[in-house]
C-alpha cells in the first residue's frame, strides 16, 4: 500500500513508519521537521509540512491508499485545536483525492467508562485528575476530532490507547471495541495496531482500544516519563 503518516516524527509515528517499511509498504512521512527525521529507505519519502496548512496536507495525501494520523501535543492550559483543525484538513484532502481509509489516535479516556478492574484511586482520583484538569484542553480537542471523523464519509477507525510507553518490539497485545483492563499501551504495539487497521477493514467505523499485556511499567514510571511530555 501507499500510506501517508502525519505526525511521523513523534515516537508513535516513527514506530508506524518503520514497521510499514519493514512490511513492504511505500510510506510518505509528514513532519514539520523533516531534517530531523531518523529513518531512510528507498520506499520512504519524508515531507516537510504542517497539518494546519491545508495546501500542504492536500499535496501529501494525493495518490495515497490510506492516511494514518499520530498527531500529538503536550498538555496545556491553553486551548488546543491541532487535532480538530488537522483532521478537518485531512478529511477534506482525502475527499478531494478519493482516499478512503483513515486511521487516527486519541485516548482510552474518551470511552467515558472506567477500565475494568481498576483501583478506586485510579478510577476516581488519578484518571479524572489527568483527564479533566491536567489534560483537559487536549482531550476536549480530541473529542472534537472524533466528532469530525465520525461525521465524515471516510472509512475511518479511531484507536484509543492507554498510557503510552516505549519498548523495542511488538508484543501479543489485545484489541477491542470496548475499554480493556490495564493502564498501558506500548508505542510499538500502538504502531502495529494502527498499521493493521490501515491495511485492513476489520474495525471500519469503530473506536478501538489497544492494550499491552506484558512487560508493562509501573504507573509512577509512566507518569514521570510520559504524562507531562506530550509524547505521542
């Protein structure tokens, strides 16, 4: 397939890009900082573009078979619009060029239900604090993005991972259209799930949870390394 990846220079975007190349796809990696992109390959084209620039988005989407969005921004008290504005430009460009398959990332907290089997502290204190206070503006814009995707006429899938962390390899992760037990998703597993969705049609028109089940870190380690860094 010909796959274009937006947010390709983030930790998740690099995972998707590398795995897609390994599996034989032709990849267009879109990033605002192409000079810093760490991967190279004959089937990889690195494009410098901003998702907030509709013309640049349209040029990157033209001729593709699928679009993957791994956009991410740090938590902020200021209003966040990159998710909703970016996905608007993506869906418009996809319609213009007849590209049907769209896969993008939000968060497991948008399921609106607690993770099965969670502790009282996590369910009633920690997660609400992150979702409604620390990350409120980010999650508000993710919700707007999901509404735009859901209302589009594209063949879409929204992947909602849990707390993200880094690993070297893809594991035997779980996928479900309802919220799964557990707190964490490795970026390798998330990247693999995004690629599986883009290359297939299993969960078209669905919100999908992805959960790593082995080798997960402690919650304090993840919060320390990830929660305030905006790494997507």
